[in-house]
């Protein structure tokens, strides 16, 4: 009622840390600033994960692959971010192109892609997700030598 724009935090002045976080999260949903914030967060996480992985290699993280030897469609997702964080984008693409595409789509969603995705029918979204998971599973089976082509 005081003529403020954007989100306000109930119970706290705008200068508090909570207000800063709230305004940042609001900005992350809108336009180029949202893309920049998302990319910065992803880059920070990727560099941190690459550093942790370099210091102490945890081995295979996928429970399905550990137990059965068969990769899941999301296998290589962590490797995508490790390779990007280590500055090897080509290796990131080879690890799991579907996970990389999903991360890029998430990053650019504030430019309108997110609204287009949610504006499509649930059946269309489901079809795209199923096709992406099938393609990813086939990629992983070939990449890890389970399926020979």
C-alpha cells in the first residue's frame, strides 16, 4: 500500500538479508537478469563440484548403475557439471547432452521459454520428457558400452 514495487518481505525491513534474498529470487524469474543469476549460480555450483571431485573422487554416484551396472537416463548429469566446472565443455556434451540441454533450458527460462513450456499441454510436455529420457538412456547405454551399435 506504500507504493512499493516487487516483492516485500513480511515482518522485516527491506535492508535485511532476507529482503535481499527475496528480491534476488524475484529477479531470477524475470528477463536477462534472471538468466545471469541462474547462470552464475550454476557456474558456481559447477566449479565447486569440480573442485570437490578433484580433491576426493566419490566414484559412481548413480545407485542403479552401482547395483546393476546399467546406467539410468540421468547418468552423466553430475559429470556434465563437473566437466563444465573444469572448463571442458566438449566432455560435458559427451557425458549427457540431454542433461546439458535441460540445464541450458532452465537457465534461459526467464527469457520466455519457461512460459512457453508451461503454456503447452500436459500431454505435449509429457511426450517431450519421455522422448528426452529415452534418447538419454540410449545415449548412456552406448556411451558406457552396455549397448553396441
